[in-house]
């Protein structure tokens, strides 16, 4: 569906992003991790219904791919709860992310092949990301976003931090706007 676009990120839905990032760092040497608490969204539409989505994410590098650990801070439906129901105590791999030229056009392509839009969200700076529901065919969601300069620079910063890492605290807090 993605025309051979490479996976840029592998993401896990977890209860505590800092604990998950630290455990992954200790097990695999990934990171360091940059944690963004309560990522601000201007709009979030889950399965056609506008809903609040308050989430926290930790971003780190693991070899050639970015790793994200994400936790949902508010109760209620979301693409995370679609795969791991609220109160189930279940957590795990949730999505892979790919860069696309046009998020809405790519969502339409996915939908035409049976992978409906599970989420379309916009951050306060206008950045759009979306989840196509590829769980029936892949067992996880596919996140789509355009490689804006800000995003590409963020990916580069995380990758460079992994190269420069010299054993300090692998968890750092950042702010996303």
C-alpha cells in the first residue's frame, strides 16, 4: 500500500513511557529517549468522531529505526484502545510509521484497500498525522505523516543523539508544540 516506502518508526503502546524506554535501553542499548508529555493536539478524529487524545511519547533510536513508546493519558476510545482495550492490562506493538507525500491522499488509498482511517489528528502547529487500520492484514496500525522539515530535523536529532550518547541518563524531557 505504501509504494515501498521504508518504515521510519516502530511504536509500542505502554503503560509508562519512561519505564518502557529505560527497559528497552537496558535490554537493547537503544536511545537516549526524548519524552514529550501531554502532546498538544488541535484536533483528533477517531473513527469519524472528534475526541480528546492526550498522550505522552518517548522517542529514541534503535539501529536504523526510531522507536516510540506511547501512553494514553485520558480515558476513552482511541486507536491505541482499539488494539489494546482500556482496562485489559494488555500492551504491545501498536504501529509502524511511514513518510508519505500527502497524508489524506494516502489515507484514501489505504481505505480503498479496506484499511479505514482510525485516526486523523492535527498538532497545534498544523502538523497532521494519521493511522490507517491495517490490523486485519498486518496485525498493527500504519501511521502516515509528511516529512516536513521540522519532522525530518527531529528524526535527525534523535539519530544523532544515539551516535553521540556517552552513558548519561537515557531519559530526557522535551516539549513538542
